[in-house]
C-alpha cells in the first residue's frame, strides 16, 4: 500500500520538524540562561555599571526599562482599552470606522525602526522633548496601540450578549452596562493584552534607540534620558563584551518568560469561563 | 456592530444616522477620540517621514536614489540598490525556509498532535514570537556566526546568518496565522476523505489545505512584512557593509539596519536619505498588509 507508506513518511517528517523547533527553543533559552547564570549575583541587578567598559551592573538600565514601560502603559492603556470598548460596543460599520480599522492594521505593520525615526523627528526634535523617557514612551505607545486595541476589542466581544441584555433589562443605561458589567467581566482578558504590550515594549530596541537615548543613567523625571536593558544588550554584544551580554540576555529572557506564563495563566482562566477552548 | 443598535434600528427603517447622532453620549465621544489616535498617529508618521525625506528625493531624484548602486554618504552618493537587494534577498531567503517549516508546524499542531502536545507547541510558538530581536541578534553572534564561519568560511557575518535568524523570527507569524486558517476548515472536509478510505495525509492534502490556502498565504505575506522591517537582529549579524550582494557569504547591509546604524551621527543629506529609506519601508509594509487584508478577506 503505497499511500500508507506515504502517510507514514509525512507524519515522521512533521514530527521531526516539530521536535526540531522545540529543541531549538530549549537550546536557545537553555544556552543563554545557562551561560548567563555563571558568575551571576543579585548585585548585578542593583549596581550601576562602572568604568569605560560599562560593565558590572545594570540597575540604571532596569530602571529605564521599567520607567519606560510604566509611562508607555500609562498613556497606551486608556487609549487602547477605551478604543477597544468603542470598537466592540459603539462602532457601527461606517466609513470612518472602516478607515480606523485599516489604519490600525497598517500601524501594526510599521517597522519598529520607522517608529524610531518618527519619534526622533516629532517628539525628540519637533516638540523638543530630547532623548527622554517621554519621547520613548510616546513612540512606544503608537507601537503597542494596535495590539492593545485588538485584544481589548476581542475581550469585550467575548462577553456573552446575555450579560448586556440582563443589565439593560434591569434598567441600566448603556454606559452603566459597559463600565459596570462588561468591563469588569472582560478585565482578565484585557489584562493579558496589557501584559503582552509590556513585553513588547520591554524587548523593543530599534524604536527606543533614538528616542529614549543611550545614556546609562537612572532616569528620575519624564524628560530624563535613559538606556533600556535591550539597548544595553545591543551595545554590549556589538562591542564584544560577550560574558556581560549573556547576563543581560538572561535577564531579558527571564522577564519575557514570566510575562508569557503570566498572560497564559490569566487568559486560560478567562477562556474556560467564556470561550469554548479553541483547539 | 454594537449589540444595541441591532435591536434599536430594527424599529426604525432608515433612521440609523439620526439615531447615532442623538445617542452619542459624552462617554462615546471620548472613546471615539481615543480610537481616533491610531489614525492620527499613522497620518502623522506618514507626514513626518515624507516631510523629512522630501529633500533627498528632490536633490538626487527618486530613480537614482532607489536604484543607484553606490551607498557612500560621506562621498555624497546615495544609491539604495545595495541595501534594497540585500533586503529582498533576506526576505526571499527567510520566507523560503520559514514558509514550509511554519506551515508544516501548523499542520502538525492542528491535524496530528494530541492536545497536550498542541498546547505545548502553541506555547512554544508564542515564546518564539515574544523573544526580543536583540536576543535573537545576540544568539546569532554567539552561535550562528561561528557555525557559518566553520561551515562556509569567511568572517561568518553576512546574508546567511541574516536569513537564518530571520527564519526563526518569522516562523511564529506563519504558524499562528496558518494554524488559525487550518483550524476553521469544517470537519466534513476531513471526514469525506476518511469516508472514502483516505489516509490522514490525504485528508489534510486533499481536504484541508485547499480550503486553507488563502489563510496560509495571508500568514506568509504578514511574515514577509515582518521580515523586511526587522532591524536589530539583522543589524547584529549582517556585518554592515553596504555593498552590492554578489554571494550570500559576504557582509551586507539591509534597509532597516542601515537606518539604525547611521542615525546616531547622520546629518544633512545623509539624514534625509535615512528618512527616505524609512519612507520606503513604510510603503513596503503598507503594501504587504494591504495585500494580506485583501487575500484574507476574499477567503471569507
């Protein structure tokens, strides 16, 4: 039976490809974490780098990354979640809404270096915000906005219609229904969108390189510049400081892993409640 | 498509516009303005990139700028052909590798794997997508480049590691979109083949894939869009020499990485030329996403 043999071969190839990918990921993560953990101490996270080599610690970079993520979410979450509510609950199918959806799609495909260029031209230079946390955060806001919008809209749509009907039947207005019933119900799913956006902002380099800047100092005010952890990895790796790079790459990976696990836990709980588990 | 309008418009024949005007509360207005920021942002991006890049198009001319074969900003030569060709090679090379691999992974996930394997693979794909591009670049420097150096020779930097790194980075896009497309193919498409005595692969090949073709292509187009704009990982492994690519095993420079590399010190014409590259990238990605939308829509 030739086709049975054929079927077997295809199956073996597919299993081989899947295992190869899994092994690759395990190797990548294992190699970086395994190499980074050698000689790692927690002092590395809390010290400032020293000397002209700028090695030995990453505290200012961690501070810059967190500052940047915090500021970005502060601006992007209201816009993204609010926009998601609008698209799910209010928007019709008019021309304006269609245009906005198209714009969001295009925005989601804009290369990160172009966001960086734009941020440099508009925020850093035109508005005179210099290389600063604020310039970086405004740039990142535009970058994560499509993701936030999409996930929030989906989350709101996942809330069953019966919830709305029940609320309206009790005499609640539409605004009350949205903010007291639908928003709280959809919140866990919206939260995963926030986590994913934070993860993206955390790992992003090209868009912050020329907006948040390179200075290895701890930012205090929104108009202070700072070097993020990912930018730091870029500078270390391209100047041959491999040992230090491993440590920074490990920190980046661990944080991304935590973000991922956390958002998976939250979303699977939400799914179990409302959405038939997609296969 | 609010869940409210359906019921309220039903009672009025053509009063939708009137109804919307009257019902627009303050909350709705504010939320609408929030939604509008994406559109405004996108328009601003286009305006500023065009405004900053206009001088180079006027000075050099669009065709010499796009197809000039020498990129030497210090000598006043702004030809994008070396960068453009390298970028196209990177996109083509990575999609040739990532397309089949990504689709195979999607087929295996949806059609073959038991549920615990499927969940594991889904997590794997999400993780691959979430790893920052600088980490991929670093991985390229410490693992892929020595490998290329040993196998092919030369410095190791160049288009080969670029293609390999990009391949890993865009597989998640291909797989995620293709898996969605395969998942929504009706069960009957498979059952019919089984009922005729077909094997599993026949059910996939004859029953599922023809119905999922458009979705799979959408994923591939989106991945191409991602590949052409990818900056940091490519920047770190390419060797950054803006030469016309004659072989795969030579240092090269791509459109986005050249921006990241030069922006730190560029001024005058050089700076506007970099914005010109930005405009080119913007147009490429807009074209890719429009194409993907069109393909995806005609599937529905």
